[in-house]
C-alpha cells in the first residue's frame, strides 16, 4: 500500500496545533503562570438562551416515538433552510432557492471539501495571508507543486499588506479558482462592494470560480459593506459562499454551517450545484436534528436579540485591543468589522519570535502571522474571543512588554 505523498509532503504541524504545543510546553514549565489566550479563534460566551431552549426541546422530542428523528435530510431540513434564506439573504435583497443551500457541520469542512469539485490540474489562487485550510486541502490533492522556502511552487499568492491597504490584487496569470474570506481571517479587514465587484467581473471574464468564506459576516457593522458576495451583481454565476454559525452564534462546539451553491454556477458544462449535492450525499450523513433545531432558533426574534448582544460583547473586546495597541503606537488593523486585530511586530521581529516573547514575558497567546502565509511574516493576530476583563489585562501586558 502506498501513502498519499501529497499529504505526507505537507509542512510539519498545523498552525494551531503548533501554537497549542508551545503553550502546553510553557505551561508545564511554569505551572503558576496565568496565561491569557487571544490566539485561536474559539468563542467563550455561552449559547444564547433561545438556542439552549431549542436544544432541550429537541432532545425531549427525540425521547418520544412520535418525535424521534433518524438520519436528517442530506442537505438539511427545509425549515432550517427557509430560516437561513429569510434571515440572511432576503433582507439583503438576495434571492436564494431552497435547493441552493446545503447545511453542514462546519465552514472549515466545506471550504476544505469543495476542492473535490476541481480537476487535478486546477490552478488555485489565495489571498496572502490566508486561512490555512484553503491551501492545505489543495496541497493534499496534489495541485500546489512543491513546498519550497515557505511557498508552494504552483500556488498563486495575492499579497495583502499595509502597503496595499489589504486589498488583494487580481491574479496576473491564469487561475481557475480564487479563495476570498471577508471579513478576513486573519487580517480582520473587509472589502467594499465596489472592490468585490472587481473580482466578480474578473471571474466572469476569465471563466473562474470564487470560493467565498463569509464565516465572520455577523461582525460587519456598516450596512454598506456586503455580508454576502451575492449582493454583488453577477456573483451568482461565479461564486460559492460558505457561512457558519460558529462565530455568529457560538456554535464552535455545537457544529453547524451552510454553503450556498447557486444553480447558475456552471463550469466545464456541469452545474456545481449538482456535483456538490452528489458529493455531500455520498460522504456526509447530515447534521443532527437537535443541532438544526438549535440553528433555527438563532433566527427567532429572541435568538437574534441574544446573539447580537454576544457579538456586541466581542466587538467591544476588539475595540479594546485595537485602541490599546494604537495608543501605544503599535501599528494595527482590523478589529472594526471583525473579531480579529492584525498588528505589526515590533521592529520587524519574526512572528514566531514575537509569539515566544509574548508567551514568556507577558503570558499572552496570539497567533504568528507567518503561519497564515509568506505575507504574514512580520505580523501577529489577536482575537476578541475572551472575557472583557482578560482582554483588557492582555492588552496591558502586551503594551508593557513592548
């Protein structure tokens, strides 16, 4: 038996696994240290009461003969899909059909699995820095060539940095797929409707596909900024959108998401909607009844009020981080329409060195920019997913060290 050499060729250690490893080692050596974690983007606030009530009610139903549910529909219950369309798209003037929405257990799973729709020789482009799963999943499929000096030889990088305002340039050579994530992970920045229109027009002109990750759209506070790429004319012909309840409603441990594949998205004479449906029906048994009832409750009047309160809490944390860093003269970005703040390391310090410095001197955990791609070197990501008390304390420690 021969192994998947593409998987074996991946750089050792997933980014967040390496972060966890270093923190574990430090904790073992310093058992009395009070570590403040602003690293991995995991939520800390509890589920909304409306969501918990829906979970309890669904659990009670499952304990009765008439309320028991076995396998869920492959693509999600109609009542959840209808709630998604009515809650997330109709208010934005976007028409989405029921059979274009696919409920899943996570946006990470979907953006990683979507590459199975692409041919083995598909040319891929990503913004740089970038969420690692977009790159690694295509590397596992053998599309990216060799990993040399921190870069894949057959991957097109679209650098986003302070110099270009974190607006990615269009690919200079032929690519088939481009991954976009807005509000962006890791930089915390957003694109305007006009800036997204440039990419949609380019995709239509070049017969390319956009995979759009909108996992953080709930943090957008300006109605002029698109929450869905389908607010951009033409996008329903060239874009797939992945969305998540993880950051919107605290479902990181509950697991529910959805992906929209419009029926108009066609490549090589094949509707991707049909291909994705076939793939999901084969490899995925659907999200549990309990979880889907919990997700449905997110769209109830009580659920909306409660999750918006939680999002406001995290927004305040992000504001505290951004304001504290800027007051100390540290160059920082994002943190307005996103739970992430992207800061420059002092004096160009390598990002992993800065990680070790903060961990050892301030007992604060963040995420090294280098882990998100070559253009992330010299930057560092902090998250707003902690308590307000811990966030303030962490900012004070960071500023003190610097």
